[in-house]
C-alpha cells in the first residue's frame, strides 16, 4: 500500500507526527490516497479534504504502518492498538477525527468514539 507525503520511515511516521505511536495512515475520501496526516495531504493535494460520512465507517480506510493491516474506520475508531499486530496507536489522534470523519457534534473531539 503506497503512503503519500513526507513519510520519514516504513511505519508511516511523517515530518509532522513522528512519535513511536504515530503509526497509522488515513485513506482520504477525496482522492483515495493514504497520507500519514491531514497536513501531509494539504501540502501535496490541491483539493480540500472530504470527510468520511458515518454511513461509510465500514470502509477500509485506515492503515497500520507497522503490519500494513487495513482497518475499517469503525474498527480503528474503537481501537487503541492494531487488532492485527497489537501496535499501540497514538490516543491524541482522536483530536483529529473531525478532520477525517463526520462525527456527532455533541461529542468532544478528544475521546474515542463508539460507532
């Protein structure tokens, strides 16, 4: 699976987010390309980000950078680690869910969401 943007290692870390827990890439709805983060997408693409709607959360659109397992949005949003290899995910990524996924407005962006 090709991951676009300024990826700094083979586990999908980028120049913007490179902690040991930053090991996911998101397939953007607007272009179908995997990027490590919204900033990588914004720097590389000339179109705005389109968010995945809640009815699309069963789409495989999240990639574990460690084992390359593709997850559904729903599966990713309910996990703190990769269900395939156990690699832990950065809990801070939940703060960016509203950039990638259509979420209920009454839920704070800093928590994991129950689909």
